[in-house]
C-alpha cells in the first residue's frame, strides 16, 4: 500500500447515484448541479467525502457503467465545467470527491471499440480481447460475435454490450491471448492513466475503481492485476501523490498490495457481509448469526496486516436497500456498527433516512432487480419529494409511492429519527480517533446465533469498548479492562460491572476503557 492521503484517516463517504439524487433542470433526471446544490446537506450530515457513480457519456445500457467517452460528462448531467465547479465547491466546504472509474470494459458504442471491430489493423485492434476466429469464443467469458467484418469473437464483461478491455493474460494459453507486456495490453494501461490524469488535473480527489481485481485474465492469485495496479500506483506517486484510490476487489491483502488505499467488503463472494444485512435471517434484524462474517473479516484484517482500511457500506446501487430487510430501530443499531468499524464507512444516498426498496418496478437502464434501490432521493413533502419538478411520469425512476415515505425534511425535525441518530454517530466517530479508519479492532463477542457483537477499538493508548445487541434477550460479555465513561448509548443501553457488561436487548453502548 502506498502513502495514504491523510484525509482518509477520518473519512466518512456518501455514495451518490447522480441520476437519482437531485434534478435542477426539470427533466426528471438528477444532474451535477443538483449534487453541488446539496453539498451543504452532505457536510451537515457529517460526511467528509462523496463517491459519485459514473457520470460520463454513455448509451446508458448499464446506468453509465457502459462508458462511451471517459473524458466527457454525459449531457443529461451537465458539462465538464459543471463537474469541475462541483470539485471546487466541495473543496470549499472541506469535502473530497471520488469519481467512479470503470477500467474493465466500455460500451460497444465507444470509438475505441468501433475502430477495434474493423478488419484492417489499426491503433485499437488490440484494445479489446478478441479471439482469432469467429468460431472460437473466449472460454469463461460471454462474447460478441458476427457484428463486423473482423474475424473473431470479443470477450464481454457482464452485459453483452460491454466489451472487455485488454490488459493481457497472466498466463496466456491460446494464440490470441496476449501477454501483459504486449503492445496492446500496455496501450490499454496507458490509456487508463490518461483518463485518470484528465480528471485528477481538474480537481478530482481520486477514484473508486469498478471491478478492480478482474482486469488481467488467467490471473493466478491476482498476481498480474496486482502488478498492473502497482505500475499505475508508480504513475500516481509521481504525478498525483495525493490521489485516493478505493477498490471494488473484496480481497484487501491483494488490493492494498496493488497500491490501493482502501478496499470494499463485497456483497457477493465469501465476505459474509450480507449475513448482517440481507439474507433470510439478518443479524441486525435480531435473529441472525454474524460469526462467519467476523471470521472472514478477522482473516482479511490480519492478511492486510491490520491496516484497518476495509470499507463496509450501508448498501450501494447493486444491492437491496438496507430498509428492505432491517426495520425500525434495528437500522440505528446497524449504523452504530457501520460507524464504529475500521476503514471508511460508506452511506448510500437515502439510507440515512431509511429509504425503502421500491417493489415491482420495471427495469430501468439495466437495473433489473436493482432498480428498486435506485429510486429518487426524498428531500421533502413537495412535488416528487423535492427531487424534480418534472411530471411524475417523466422521472428517471418512479418515486416510492408509500404515503409515509421518509424525507430529509421530516427527519431533520425529529430528534429520534434515523437521520439524527446517524449525525450523532458520525460526530462521535469524529470526536474519538480510535473509532476512525486506523483504530485497531479486536472482537470480544462474534455475534453467533443469540449473541451480541462486541469489540474494542484502540489507537495511541485510547481504548473504546463497543457492544451491539439486536437480539431479543440481554447478554453478558466479559472484558479485560475497567469501564470509564459511557460515550454512546442506544435503547436501554447496558449494565456495567467490574469486567462485565450486560447489554440489553435492542441496545448499543460505547464505553471508554482503562
């Protein structure tokens, strides 16, 4: 891992899905100026940085993750100048901005791909992964076939319209598989640097990198992809040493070795992240088991040498809303956990007010089952909940029709609201360095079925005990140390005795220790 920008040490991120956040021109789609308008709200919430999902030119077959021009803001969101102005306004308020970088594929409408399809050899012939024959598909990947005069099949990532960019194969085993040091793979890598250079030079503070661990193919233990990112890290250290890099990788010991500063625990794979939030019996709904999550987290934390840079989000644009599975005050307990763990917490827009997953929506721009988690932000009780002045039938995604849908306006005025509890928790995190990104963690109770979660956070001799019990019964936890001061209590809290904490049902407590 490279030298870390200091602002990451106490960062709390807010993820913004730009098309659903705030519309300032009445076309039913959120835009860059809408984000700029709401920066003071994000700062008031206590967040220190934002991550904006892709806002670049795209045919929007996958909501912008199918990029057709990496260096141009999509016209529906505004202009490059609008985005640069957002950077300036965010910095004026003390906020940082990460853009979403999609390095693994483009749209099939990208000029690179159109050139790559041509039978005549050109600069972009090897920009994507092509077989040598239309009759051979790239094993293990979907493909585009019979779409041009070029003889070959092109590998795709995820959707059919997302051709995979060529960063080479760690172990080529077919004639058409180029090595990592081939001219085509190197050209792709250098083009990626140019994209990063373009936005960093205009005020962007760094990137969240989509599918960061999947670029090099046939990649044994991620070694090729780690080497690729180490090369990019060397470029950043030379030209943009303050750029922050956060990976969607899911294996921190690999991503940190590649030069990333932080890595996400993913909602798929082996993380057991959704044992806590989205499964048949979620831990934070009071009837689940967190022990496998704790085991995997502890392993990842140890393998990353305790850097404490594993990010845990409340949710994101790819998964169910938190409120679909965690209800009522249990959401507050979930945020007590999220905002007291190492690494930078990420709040998905609207989760801070408990926005609902909107059921039964027709897919919008490749959302499919994810569409219900991408509905417009609910600001107030005006038309379209303050998101847009457009007619309701022209909104990018329909509003939540629930007459009791939560809004920022209503929750700001309610001292007992989820929003105000989250503000309190962020303020507490910022006031206590052991609770921030770099504070060490040691689990005391692993949240096995019927048991609470309990852990200590420590930094520079300061020690804080955290206990969270979403279950229906009180539980006893033994500790090493002496309780000093309760700095946070939710529900009925806990009874504290010498070396023993009895955490009550539906409660949380943070206590300083000596």
